[in-house]
C-alpha cells in the first residue's frame, strides 16, 4: 500500500510524501498551552487544544496520516515597472495554495480508492491539527530555528497538506533533527524580533501576523515596511534555502501579481476589481480593506525612506 501511494504521488507530481500514525501529537501539547497562557497564539488557529493534537477527534477511525508537501520556490525575476510597489510573500504569489494542494490530495485519494475503499478527511492549512508537527512526524523535514519545516532537497518554501485515513500504513521511523547548528541568521533578521529564540516564534509579533490582523499600533506600522501580505524575511535569509531544488509547479508563478502589489492601484480599486485581479491568491482571504490599510502604511514608509 505504502509503495503504491508513493508511486502514485510521484505520477501526480507531489514533491514530498511521508506517513505517520494517528496517535496524539503529545510533544506539542505543553507548548500550545504555554502559548495560550502567554497570549502569543493567534486568532487563526483552532481554539480547542485537544482537537489540535488528537487526530481521532477529527476522524474517529484514524490509523494513518498521509502528509504531502509541494515546493513553491519558483523561479521568477521579471522586474516590475510599478512606481510604488508593495511586497507580497512568495506564499501568495500564484494561485491559492489551498486549491493547488487540495487538488493533489483529491487526485491521490482517487488513486487509493481504486485499490481499496477507505475512510478519510483531508486538509490544507485550515484543519484543526498542527500541520508542521504532522509533517515533522511524517519525515517531510526538520524544524528550523525560524519554526518552518525545512526539507533537505527543497528548503522551507514548501506547503503542507494531509489525509487522515483508517488505513494501516507503516509510519516513517524517527524524527529528522534540526540542521541549523549554531546559525542564528533568521533570529537576527526578523524585523520585530518575533523569533525570540530558536524554534520559538511570538506569533503576535510576526510581521506576517500583523499584515493579516485587524489592529495595528504605530510602532508596528513603521516595522511593517512595504509588506502588504505576509513576510518572508526569515526564509529569504536562511542558508538552507540556497542551492536547493526549484518548484516545478507553474500554479505558484506570479502570472497576475508579478510578485508585488501596485499600491496606488490597490488604493483606488473597487471590491469587484480587487476580486477579479487578486481573488485567486491566498493573501486575499482577509479582504480588500486590510490589504488597503497595509498599502497606505507601506506608502508612508516608502515615502519617508526616500
Ligand atoms: C496560525 C498560522 C500562522 C501564524 C502563526 C505562525 C506560527 N509560527 O505559529 C502567522 C500568521 C504568523 C503565520 C505566518 C506564516 N505562516 Co502560517 N500557519 C499558521 C497555521 C494556521 C497554524 C500554525 C500553528 O499551529 N502554530 C502553532 C505553533 C505551536 O507553531 P510554531 O510557532 O510554528 O511552533 C512550532 C515549532 O516552534 C516547533 N517547536 C516548538 N518547540 C520546539 C523545540 C525544538 C527543539 C524544536 C526542534 C521545535 C520546536 O513546534 C511547533 C509546532 O509546529 C498553520 C497551518 C496549520 N493548521 O497548522 C500555517 C503554516 C504554519 N503557515 C505556513 C506558512 C507558509 C507561513 C509563512 C511562511 C507565510 C508568510 N510568508 O508570511 C509565515 C511563517 C512565519 C513563521 N516563521 O512561522 C505553512 C508553513 C510551511 C512550512 N514549511 O513550515 C503552514 C504549515 C501552512 C501550510 N499548510 O502549508 N502562520
């Protein structure tokens, strides 16, 4: 079964695949509670900690979890002619990754159904469980000090998706250990020192968080720079993202966005125009007004730095 699934995943151009059991993610429980007590969890996460760690609360019959990952480390170096351009994190360059990974998972599910009926539930990002922990357990990669899952061949610009199943599949053995060594480049580069120490992100200080949440104080406004959605600083500076394989998935190429946002255009766009131009990117999920707020702040930051 495992061999068959791996073969089918290759045919479907799924870059990485791993398997883990349906047992609770016990090692992460204390940390999730610590984050709650210290008010550093975000409103974008499942509130029920038990749901976050126990796969069987989502699929009662869960025995194995198939975890996949796709690289979005695309090659794109077209220069934009835009006068005031805002930064868009790579994760929001192309077509919404939720759609792209869900299509892959659905295709894989269809292949498995050809040889056996099975119970399943599948998720990308919006599921209750902690995706990175599943990916780590399934052998997709190791935790970097910037908290991202890093795969040795593809680096950290990878998205994660998973299928909870009632199938009996041999899990991957052992956990991949961090290869960060003494390197602390990401910690030093993080704009608001959200990476308070290695493997520890104060999510409430992360610039990516601020570009998505409603409230923003003056200090953050200065630190947000020209980021309109997300922040890639801790990944861009990471040595483990140098000399790695590029993404083969054209869906992640910024055909529409060119990897940037035209600030002046965004500020005058109607909601309809916004949806037409940016509706297919993952960063549009918070709606036009939050990105517009970021655009106004970015414009001010660009003008004061000239
Ligand atoms: C909420 C959320 C956010 C929040 C909070 C991020 C966070 N780190 O928690 C915000 C908005 C800030 C955010 C930002 C980003 N996100 Co986000 N996010 C999520 C979401 C929905 C939940 C994350 C979560 O559960 N956090 C809980 C805490 C406990 O996780 P953590 O801080 O990463 O801590 C981990 C490590 O510290 C490690 N750990 C803890 N202690 C120790 C000790 C040692 C010794 C070691 C080795 C490890 C270790 O275990 C923790 C659990 O994974 C997930 C999808 C999902 N449902 O899981 C996506 C997800 C984590 N995000 C993702 C992405 C792509 C991003 C961004 C790169 C987007 C961007 N460019 O702006 C940034 C990266 C920021 C960063 N450095 O983490 C990907 C990550 C893929 C990867 N390669 O790891 C995910 C998995 C979505 C997906 N399915 O692909 N995100």
